[in-house]
C-alpha cells in the first residue's frame, strides 16, 4: 500500500549541472531554480486531463525561466563596498 501524500515533499535535483527544487504536493508539481521563488507549476488535473503540454508551452512563450539564482562572490554587492 502506498503512503498518502498529505503535505509537500521537497527534493533537490540537478539538470545539466544546475540545481533545482522539485516540490510534490497534494495540489500538483512545482519546479523552481534553486534560490528562486518563481517556477513552473503543474496541477494534477492538468497532468491527468492532458492540458500539461498546453500549460507548459504557454508559460514558455511568456518567458518563464527556470534558471537557478547566480551566487555572488563574498565581496560583491552594496554591503561589501566601502568608501
């Protein structure tokens, strides 16, 4: 017997050497570049109903990117500079 999914399950994966976070929840799937807030979401209804490809193509045409956040060097940024 399988365990019922009652709360989100998050895992880190690597795609072409870039880190991503996959969240599987009772509502659906979410794929986000590590360090980012926005990503691609896919509901279970869309996946089962066959609308997954359409929803993914629409988001891609709107320019949704899944790039992970770029890390700054220790001295970069406003806080690292002194005048």
